[in-house]
C-alpha cells in the first residue's frame, strides 16, 4: 500500500468518525432537558391594583382588615377568588384566638414533588388602627401576583409549590403557628419557607433574611443583578411568620423593606431616601394606606420573589 493511499483512507475514516460524533451530539442535544425558564417580570401595577382593592375593603369595613373584623374575611375572599380562577387548589383554614374566628388561606399549584415543597407566605391581617397596606398588604399582594404568574406561565415545577396568607400575625403569628401545628410530621416535606412582610416601605431598605445560607444567596444574587446592596435582616427577626416555620426546623428565607426604626446615613447612601427618618413612619397607624408605598421597592421585591420561586422550584 502506497503512502498516498494510506493518507486518503485515514482521512476518510477520520471524517466519518467526526460526522458520526456530530450526529450523536446533535441527537443528544435534541433530547436534553431544556434550561429552566427565567422568572417573568411581575407588573408592579398589578400589585398596586391588589393593594387598591385591599384599601377599598378596609374603607368599607371600619378602616381596617384586622383579625376578627369583617375586613379581614373580605380580604381572604378577594385573594381566594383570584387564585381559584387561576387554577389553584385552595383551602381556608379556621382557628380561634381572643374570642374571634381567624382564617388562613393556603393555595397549592398542581404538580411537583410534594415531598419537596417550596412555600411562600405573608400575613394578610392589619392592626385595628389602620388598613395595613404596607404591613402587610404589600407582601400579600406580592406573592399573589407571583402565584398568578405561575398560573399564567403554566409552570411545571420539579418541586411542589404552595402559597399561604396568614391570619392574626399581629397578635403573635397565631395563624401561621396554627398552620405549622396542623402539619405534624408533614413539616419534613417543606423544602423551604419564604416570608414577605412589608416589601414596599416608603423610605425603603433592602433586607434579606440570613437564617439559611442557600435561601439568602438566591435573593442576594438577584439584587446583585440590579446593583442593589442588601443587608441582613436582624431588627425584625422573630417578629413575623417565618418564626413559626423556623421554630419547627424548616429552612426559612425572605425579604423586608423596614418598619419603624431609623434609616442611617450609610443606608441612605446605598438605597436613597432620607437618613434619620423611619423606613415606615406609618407603621401600625391609620396612615398605612395605599399612598404609603414606594413603587420601586415594591417592584424590585416582587420580582425577587418571582426569581426565588422559579429558581427554588426547578
């Protein structure tokens, strides 16, 4: 065999092998699982429209949406109606406290591994003094619109998705503690619980719960893409419904934009707003109305919730 014939045969064999490898690569790629879809941008106007509805409910019911008051039950009915229409399986859970009936609302999205459930929650009640639009209509409306975005996208999560709206948080996380107690051994099926209490404060900060490093990182990474500095949430730790889950051994995370304590000069430099003023001067007061909201903070935080739900459930 001449050298030129050997070269031609080697070239032919090499070309055939390369073509076969390329074919196999294309075939494998055609059947590979697609990358998880990115979370959608949540329309802040839709969140604000929900807050407008909660304000109207308070206006029609003595100025508040507090535990045991008709404004609270009307708030539950409003949220439930939107979730039912979107295809969620909803349950209203009753409990009693201080001689009054309270309600939790739990909504499950079909599908996903229920032994690994990702849950997002927010308390829906206000104090007696006012309508509670930042505290905590903001968190309640934020997770509502994220839940509706899940339905609109017809999301097929690997993990199961659940959302909760808690009653009587203002008396010491009563509703969420009742819910956790009813889970019994089912607590072990919760992969994570994310809490959102006050996410639209008018002089806002960007605080991320530091109770679980995995969950903390999801939020910090999102805000880094927005060039927004974050701080660990410490002032309100244990003052909201995540405490009910944390005490039961469930990994918890969440967001907070600040309450009645004072923004520092450094925080104002990082986030804007006014140093020496409260993050929310209307905290637990009658002026906590639909005007008591910073639209940008509400927008950023609601988008962060969507990002976390998409990433953690994939």
